């Protein structure tokens, strides 16, 4: 059984280093990034969250660049977007790429989605049944298809938000239920398919009990985070607290995780329970320079980012422009073990310029921050196929960054 002794206390600085190392920071970057390195990174972090915003670069490409440096995005496409790729999509955190063989770990979630959105068979059939039958028949007859390829009287865009048609909405629900799978993307548009058109029979036939699936997801969460509170760990795969706690107890008993305390990680004056991966690296330092996507695991759980890095971070894409504080698509800047700033980036692909629409310093910024960020942005521009970096005059770091870029030109 797990020990009842008081958990060991570690410093916030060590907790940060453990978390960064678990996510793949601080390691020497490979001279060449190939499929082996990409698969290894995805196995380490467990998933890549997907987002459609493309003002700088789509989100799922950015965690790879942050950890491995410049790479051929076509190689990542080959293992995520092609019909028989080793990774596929499911709602693992939000929509994310995960290993194809991980599908059985989410069968309980498919059942929960069905119970939430289709608890009454008569009501479901009245509102979606005809369209669902039609799209399933179309996929059976034609193979993988995009929603835009389905000609149907219900396939008309509606509504003020995404403008999804009834066909698209039904496909998305069937995807959540597990009745439809994603067979890659074409120009980033999902191609829907029947599960048997995407997954081998062994994956479709495998059954994992819910408690076992949750325990495995919690194990992966702790491994990917290195260290975390219950909310951190549960959030990684969007698990509920009660089953996550039970899974952590089981993993403690097995010696896979151990409970610790981090000085200063408190709620209402009491130390927060924290779990540490038993095999976590405990580095003395982490050297890194990276742009972090808003959906990077390092910062996607905003309470954790504030607790661990002092970063009060909110994405402002959906905030009206006059009310934005930092900008539209703002990426935190990681330098070594600290978040030192944030930049609002835009790739002007027609002009061949990476535009820094705003640059802001955080409390951890130092004299080296502008120069290191200038080098990082030049690398990012080159990776994007852009020939120059232009810094606009907005933000507390903008002037120093512009000077650093000019000095290196």
C-alpha cells in the first residue's frame, strides 16, 4: 500500500524543471527531425490538440517546433492527416491527434457523449435519425468523405456561429459517439469514414473496462506532466475528479506515482496534494527557447500556468479587438525555466514577412530576452518560409526586440 508518511516537499523551481523535462524540453535537439523523432515526441506528450486558427501557424504544428526546432510539416501530416496514418483524431483533451490504437481507451467517453446527446432514442431519431442514416449509408457506399462532398437537402449551412449544416452537425455527433471516425484531412477539412474503414479489426474489437482505461489515461497524464495537482492531471485527458483520484491511489499502490508537496502550491492556506511521476527526471537546469502555442500542454491549463510560471494567460481570439490586452494570437515565450514574455504573431505569407503585432515582457524577462527572442523569431520565420521579421510598435518588449533584430541583420 502507499505510504502514509508525510509527502516530501520540493521547491517550485524543481517542479518547473520536472514539468518541462517531462514535456521534452531541455534535451539536445536532433540534427534532423524525421518520422522517428515525431512519433517519439507524440508518444511522450500523448496528444496534439487541434485548432483551426492559421494566422501564424495551426496549433498542432507548434509544440513540435517548440521542442524539436524546424522540421518538415509534411512529415507530421503523414503521421496525422493521411487516411491510414498512425495517429487519428478524437476528443482526448479537446479535439486532438492520438495513436490509432488508443481508441479503446476512449470508448467510455463515446458512451458518455451518446448518453448526453442522444439519451432518448425517439427524440434522436426525430431530430437526427434520417440524416444519420443517410450519411452512414453514403460513407458505406463511397468511403471517406468530407461534409462538403455530401449532397443532401440538409447539407445547407445555417446559424450565426460556425454555420454548420445539419449534415455536418450530425457527422460531428456520430464522431463523438464512435459511429464515425476521421480518415485524415484534406486542406484541413475532416474526412469522415466508418470506423472499419479507418481502424483494424483488432482495435475495434478490443474492450477496456472504464476503470482500467481511466487508470491508463491518468498514468499517461502524470508521465506527460511530470508533476501535477489533481486538477492538472485530470484536465490532461478531461477526466472527472473522482475516478482520477481513484486511479491515482491505484498508481500510488503500484509505485508508479508518489505524492509530494510543492512549496507555495496551496489552496486556502493548505498545501495542495501533488503527484510526481516515479520515473520523472529531476534536472538541475533546463535550457530552452520556445514559442508556446495557446494549446501547448505547458500552458493550456491556465491555473497551472499561473501557479507554475506566474503567467496569467487568456487567449483573446474571441475578444473584440478594442478589449484585447495583449493581441489576437498571442504565444508565451519560454526561455530556459521561465515564461519571459508573449508575442502576437501573424504570418504574412504573400509578403514573406513574420509580423510581430505586439511584444510584451513578463516579470522574468532579463537583458538577454530580446536577443534570444530575435533569434527564435528568425528561426520561426525561416521555418515558415518567410524572409523577414517585422516588429510593430506595441508592447513593452517591442522596442528592444526591434533593436535586437536590426542588430543581427
